[in-house]
């Protein structure tokens, strides 16, 4: 086991190497300086919304701290005033007083914990809700550049880390600070000399804690980052398990998992190892302080400078003095971990939302579906255009096919039309309206999508179809399913339309998923329709059903078809041929074949491959 452990220096090399590999494609971005104080202030802004309960908690903390200080003081009094004088009645009365003190101390501690749990849960509820709502306001490019599992880790693990810390740390910090102030005050009143001797350990404690926390903060932050990376990789691997097994890449993913897991293990190990020094340091200093008080206090008692009761009080207070310091140190490490998690949450919350609609943008029901691209250019990375000077027009009800090699810009055209991305140059018109004059929600409400990879949510078949229009009746849902040729297979399922689907529609075939997606699009009744090739890797009978359903869906609608198999678009009104982001040819299937250009070569090559 010891051979597997890495030193902090070796761990740093592992972390730097892994980070370099992870960020090699993003070398221009420099990591931002983390603002720990700012993060704590933001957490406090959530807590401050529960001011009344926080005030009650603080009041109970004051009460419990005062009662905690009063107990040892009364014990010292008992020694000097009752035990030495053999005053049994006074000792009994003081004993009863101690019972009441410790009972009320326990009650105040319970109430402060009970109320603080409520505050903590409300706080993380607000944070989680704000984070989730903000995720839905972020533009598509944000999600295109991040692992979904890593984002899930921020919504779950990082938020939960904040929750567990708030449940315990806030009270502990308040209590420790008050206990420290009260203890030092009473000690000074009893014996300034013994107090000074007790405080001698503070500088040693301070420098020791500083040395430890300077190291644990780095490792706790790296631990949270590593958890997010590992969760993202696990989610990605499990989702792509079929591909992993198809290409026999189990060894590769296990090796990569081990590397990421090693980073997390090493970060967690050294974070806990360094923070584990804190209680050992505090115990050593505590025992040292006790020895000093016993020795010096004994000498002072022999010379009648102080009483034996004062020595007892000091002995207990010295422990009470070091215990809150110990608690503060431990809570500081926990707080570092929570702040690291909160920081990752706030990083997402601070991400720029999708641009607001223009001031003059209006809700618009697109009546006809005439579309015009006027000298449109766009680049994802602002270096070299993905789409360059594209111009074309589509009349109401026409079917337009977008063809070209991978990376030609077909999907980009659709992303620009739906305003998932904004054009850099040129303009896009729908029914004569610039799309910037149409609210995004209104624009997308007029569009229907049937993509190659159909996505279904966990829920019933009825709920998945209704996603196209939430106010649809059951009768409208069934009618849409019939038009999509999905009704027959739905009725053969055990619970028919109430059959539960697992996440992403697992449990039904790919072809059946496509039919449900078509039913969802039919139900939404869009004016503009976007179709990615929906029949690839599907059996012939199902393909015929899908093609028939698509023809019904496209009837009377302006349709954009991203075509991969050219024999499926021969009847398109227009075929736009894209290459390297430029529109190089357009026309009908027959006219493009007669022209003998790039499209004709593509078509001939596909025919040859199919014949082989």
C-alpha cells in the first residue's frame, strides 16, 4: 500500500500533467485567481435571507457558550467555598445548579442545531434551484464545450458539500469564537499571569495551522475538481457503453478511469493527511498548556497567590481554550472544501446567459415559412469561417436538402436558423422579418425538430409525445401518434400510452424512438421543420413507416433536411451543396446531376459504394 502512495510533489506532477492534457485544446485560457473571500460573502448572502432564524441561532449559541463557561467556574467555586470548608448543603445546592446549567446547555445546543439545519437546507435549496434555472438560460455553446457529467457533479456533489458544511460549521464557528472570547476574558480576571502562560502556545498554533491550511486548501480544491472530472468521465463511459464494447476498448477506459481516479485519490489522501495533523498538533499543545498550568499554578497556590479552585478552573478553561481553536482549525478545513464546491457552483451561475432578445423583438406566429439567408457568415472560434457568405431563399412549403461532407456547415445552418448561435455577418429573414426581430422562444415555437439521435425523457410515452405541446389532450396525442405510424406499436405495449420509458427511451427500438419523435413534432404543429437523416441503421420496414410519417409531417411545411444518403432527397425542391462552409452548388437533383459538379461526384460515389 505504501508503494502506491505518492508524495505531494509527485501528486503535483500528476495534476499538472493531467491538467495540461485536458486543457491542451484551450491553451489560451488562463485559470482565474480564485476569490475565497468573495465566495464566502456570496454564501453569506444566501444565509442572510433567514435573518430571524439566524438571530435565534446566534442567541442560542451565546446562551450555550455562556453556560459552557459557567459550569467549570462553578466547579472551581465548589472546591474553594464548599469542599475545602466541608459545606455539604452548599455543595448540594451548587450540584443542583450544575444539573440545570448542563440541561439548559443541552437544550440550547439542540435548538441551535435544529434551526441551523433548516437554514442550511433552505440555503442549498435556493442555490440548487438558482443553478438549475440558470442552466436553462445558458446558450447551447456552453453545453457543447462541457462534459454533462461534470455539470451534474456541480448540481449534486458540490451543492451537497456546501449543505453538509453549513449544517455543522456555521454553528461551530460562532460557538468557538464566543467561547474563545469568554474564556480569555474570565481567565484574565482570575489570573493574568496564568492567562499569559496559556496564550504562549497561540503563536505556535497559528504558524502550525497556517502551514497546514496553505496545503490543504490546494488539495481540497483539486479534490472537488477531480470529482467533477471523474463523474463526467463515468457518465460519458456508461452512456457510450455499447461503443466501448463494440470496439473492445474496455482496457482503455479502465486505464483512463484509473488515471482520473488516481488524481482524486492522491488529492483526497493529501488533503486528509495534512488536515489530520491538526488534531494531533492541538492535542500536543493542549497537553503542554495543561502541564504549564499545573506546574506554575501549583507554585502560585503554594505561595497563596491563587486558590486550588482557580487552578481547576484554569485547567478546564485551558482545554476550553484549545478546543475551540481545534474546532476552528478543523472547521476551516471543512470550510475550504465547501468553498471549493461553492466556487464551482458560482462559476456556472456567473456564466453569461443567452443574449436577451432585442428591445423591438416581438412574439410572432410564422404564417408562411419563407426563409432567406442573405450573405451569412459565422465562425465558432472566431478564426476562419465555418459558414462563409451563404445566400439562398426558400419559398413556403418547399423542402430544402443540405448536403456536403462532414464539417461543410450543414448543422451550422440549422443552428443559425434556430438562433442557437448568432450570425457574425449577414442576416436571416423569415416571412420578411429579420430573425433578430422575433423573440427566440417565439421563433423556436414555430420550429419542429426530428434529429438523427432522438432523445426521449424518462416518463410515459404519452408524456414524451406531449412534450411537443403541453396543453395537448389525450385525443390529440393519439391522433399525432397515428399520423406518425406509432399508434400500432404503442397499442401492443403492456400499458399502451402509459408505458414507462427509462432515460433516453431505453426499452424500445431506435425506429420506435424516431416514430415517437415524429409524433411529438406533429403535435407541436410547426411552420418550419428540421430533419436530420432519421432512417440510418433502421430496418427496411421501419424505414418505410418513418418515411411515410415524415411525408405527412412535411406536407405544407417549409422543411430543411440534413441529408447523408443522397437517394432519400431526390424529390427535394432545392438541394444546397456545401463544402468548407461555402455554398458551391444549388438546384434540383436532376439539374445537379446534369451539371456534373461536386454533387454529381458525391452521388456517383454513394451509388458505387452501395453496389459494392
